[in-house]
C-alpha cells in the first residue's frame, strides 16, 4: 500500500511539474540499454573534446591540426583529406550520404540516432547526471516543487548551475577550436590574449548549450527539431522501434490481483501499471498509448520495464524493440516475423554503398591543380581591321599543392594565335603554392568559323590540364 501511494504521489507531482511548465524530470534507471547509452556518451564526448588537439603532419606551410575548418583561407581539413571551395561537391555528397544513412537507420530502428548519439540527447544526459548528483533523483526533485528554499538546497542548486556552466563553457570553447589552431587559442585564452570575435562565439555557444541541455531538453526533440515530423512521414511499421506489447500486458492490474485472477483461471495482463516506463522517459510520454512521434527510441523504458518484470518473476520484453507490424501480429495471435531485410532497406543500403563508392572515386580522381576558362560576354567577339576575328577569355589556374608550379598555355582544335594580355608572349605562368592565378587571353583567327576550342596548360613536371570553351563569330 505504501509503495502504491508513493507511486500515486510521484505521478501527481509529475503532473504538477508539467502543468507548471517545468522540464520533464526523468528517473534514473539501470540496465543494458542505459549502460550502452553511457558508453556512447563517453565515446562521443571524447571524440568532440579531443579531436581539435590531434596533430596531423601535412608538410611545411600547412596547418598541423587533424580536423580544421579554416574558413578564412577557404580550406576544410580532416586528417588526410583537404577540401577546397572547388571540392564542395564532395561535402554535398557526404551530406546526401549521411541523410541516406539516417533514412536507412529509420527504416531499420526508427529514431535510433536521436536516442543514442544526437548532441541534444548526449548533453542532456550529461546535464541530468549532474542534476541527480547535486539535487537527488526524481522523487527528491519532485518533492522540492513548491517547497520553500532552504540554504542547503540553495547551495545544491548553485552547484548544479555552476557545473552546467562549466560544461557549457568547455563545449562552446571546444567548438571554436575546430575553426582555428586549438593549442594556440587555448594558450591565448589562458593568457587573456584573445579576440572579441572568439569571445563572442564562445559566449554564444556556451549560452546555447546551457539553454538547450539545461532547460529546453525534451522541447528541442519534440518541437524544435524537424526530424520527428520527417520521421512521422516516413514511419515504417516493420522498423524495430520501442513498443508496448499490449496483447501481453492488458488488462493492467496489480501484481496481487493478477495472481488472484490467474488462480481462478481468468486472464490477467503482465502490466502492473507501476508507471516506471513513464517515469524514466526523457520526453515524458507513455509508450503504452501506442506509437508517438515524440519518442526518441532511447529504450530506457525497456530497461525500466524489464527490471519490474524481473522482480515479479515474469518474462522480460513487455516493452521492447519490436516492429509495430509484429505488435499487430501478436494481437491476432499470428507468428512474429523479422523483416529487417526487405526491398526498402535493401534499396537504401544499396544507395548508401553507391553514394559512398561514387564519393570515394571522385575523391581518388581529384587533382592538385585545375584549369578553368570563362568567355568574355561583352563583346563576345571583335572583328579586326584585317578581317580576322578575336575572342577574349579569362583563364584561371589553381594550384592546390604545397609547392609552386609553372604552366605553359596553348590551345587546340582551332588555328588561332594565343596572346596573354599584359604578358610576355606565352611565357610560362608561375602559380605559387596553394594559390591561383587569373589572366586574360585572346585568340585571333583568320577563319571566322564557330568551333570548340581546348585550352591546354602543361606543367613543367609533365602533367597536363584541359578546359573547353567556344570560339564564336558574334
């Protein structure tokens, strides 16, 4: 009876907190899924905080930070990968690949990313851990609602927010490290030598982390993030999401009454309506009411329900990762089927492999130099006094290597004289390391026929670059 009253009181306090507009107060839970979530939290946070300090030797005059978003110089570095503005198609391909993988994950297991690896989930879990360590678990925090503030509780609240701010500051500062040399900026921050821009962005990201993980929490997942709506649109009944096996759990009744009903040969469900699945949910939903677009598929309710079933000596899995199609099959007493491999998932997996292969081939075929040509628009052609025709072009040579190169420019496909405006004939063009050279050239032809023209830039090392444009009459 005392346990039942405590559960009822906890439910009443939770409803009061929701009515007051307070964040959901989830209860701590133990189990294999919770342990996996802690492991993923440690892994993702370690990657985030450590990566800017990993060094990578790229040779002289090149940054040695393994991952660097050098927007000032138009470079993106990721270990052995170097992306120039001209290579942004690779970034676009990676974004498309990531989106396809996310859709494939959704077809297999719903919002698995949201429940385990999303930054909002990871930092909210960390903030909740701090809250539990400083203010106590769910029951204690619910008891504090509407209670006068005591000095001891005030110290705990100050300690909680101070720790939150330190975590937020570390988070905001680390994010800035990805955009500049991390050790240098860290030394500058320690010595008080930093720019106002860096300080502003650190303050912005610190405040964002503090607000979203400390206060907004489940509101971000439910209302601010667009993925729940997209996930609802592409919801797949065969995906293994967190579901309640109502055909086994209903009708809900207490453990004592269920035992009495079974002794009389009457049916009784396994669910004892303890409310633990709702108490541990970071979103505050009741999974027993059926699929909910707000569910992030974290599986904490699975651990909570399995713990209750173990204490009652009943089989686990009343709440489990199960497809909704199998829930309906269970209601009809049909045999359950595993349909992870189906045309949709096979097609999405093939698309992921094709995209990954295409990106890999495109990356392997990249060159360290490019040649581009743009025809003058006004005028597109000039008739000279001797009757010959002249077209003008802007030629751009880009050298992405760490050493200077010299190129000799020529044309093919047309009988025309090439001249470099302001240059010394067709002398070799020197392009410094990691830079570009633009020059204006003219083609003069006695024959006025329109045809394609191929610009050829031969490097002194033997490599050749090509670019095609059009020689026109008018």
